[in-house]
C-alpha cells in the first residue's frame, strides 16, 4: 500500500501508476526492502525484550499480519499453483523467515536479485522471533495464473492475479461501505489450518475481524443502531475459528474490529466498523449498536 501502490504513507510508487502518481519510489524494489528491514527491526526488538524484560514481565511478543486466503480460480494446475504463490507472497513473505529463517523459494526464484538476502547471523536472529502471530482477517480472493508484467513490481511478481469474483459471482457477499471486503468465513478456517500445517502450528490471535456498513448521512438512529449483519458475521467467523481449533489449530484469542466507528486509512469515515455508533455531527457521541449489547451476553454463555 505504501511502497508499491502509494495509497498509504509514505506514498511511494513508480510508473505505471495504479492509484495515482507518486513523487518518488520504486515499486519493484522498495516493498521488499521495507519488509526486509521491518523483519530485522522486529527480530532485534524481540531479542532485546526476551533478554532484558520477558522474564520479569512475563509477557509475550509477536507481530500481526494481514491474513487473506486464496482459492484457486479453477481446478487447473496453473491456478492451484497461483494460489500457493499468492499465499507465499502475502503470508509466507513474513512467516517463512520467522519460522524457517529465509524467504519462500517461490519469491527467491521470481524476484531474484530484487529480493534482499539474510546473512547467516540475520537468519538466526529472525528465525523463531515470536511468541505469537496476530492475524487480521476480513476477506479472501480467487487466485488466477498470470503472466510476467513489465516493468516488474511487487503486485505482479507472483505471476498471479487476485479476483473477487468467478463467472460473475462474488467469492462472498460484498460488505456495504467497503471496497475490499467480500464476506468469506470459510477462508479464515482454511487459512488457520494452512498455518498450522505449513508453519509448525504457531500460537495465533485473531487481532482484527469485522464487517462494515455504509456511513449514510442523516440516517436515523432507529436504522443506524440495527446491525444484525454484524452479529451474524461475528458468529460465522467464530464458528470457523472453533472448527479450526477442533483440528488442533492453536488459536488463543479473538479481537473484534472495531469497538467504535473509526477513521480508516484509505476510506476515511465512509465505512462503519464499530460496535458503537459514532455521531460525527454531535460531538462524536458514542451510542451502542445492537451488536454491542449482544456480544457481552454471548461471551458470558458457557
């Protein structure tokens, strides 16, 4: 978002512009450099915490990743391989260094010299540098086999395209007020099971999961506070988490996004994620939606 498309800070990208021009940047190298440095910084912080503070504080340290599952667009070998590559380029890009000490082979073979390398010392530093992994899950996509694109860039290096529909049918219902959420709870279960099998069953917290409704100006509270879709969406995802846990996935917690309607990085105040309604016209007054009343009572059930 920030180093390839330029739509989030620091707003760097290179032509051809997919979301508007940037003043500077290189979409073929900077995403990889930024992530490489982030992993090294993370691992250094983890090492310091474990050495100096963890025994005293008794805390845990980890990092959170965007979790998106990819279903093959068809049963073809090419589309199945495309789904695997997209999982490598989005999740494995971080998880393989954290678990095994180096980047996925698919990334090394496709990105080549544009992908930074770890020294042996750095591999040891990064490998195992987490107590838990946070997953932010909202949606999934179909994966379709692609072709090389020039000039190269992170979003096309995987030789795969992400599709939200197949034969005119969305992978899941589109959330109101959101440009990217297509509701697909099954993808969360599949993603969790995939992580268990491929990444040695890490401890996982679902650090974000939620759904939107559109911010309709002048919408009456009698409408704005009724959000049965949020209750249903939360139940469906919790069910899929439970199903994954029954297979041995080590999920330790779930955090709903968000407690309040908020300002989103790209879409601003257009989507409303909150359990609490924020009245933007009346001193940001906070009013519980039906979901805010439902969730505590649900969690108290045995």
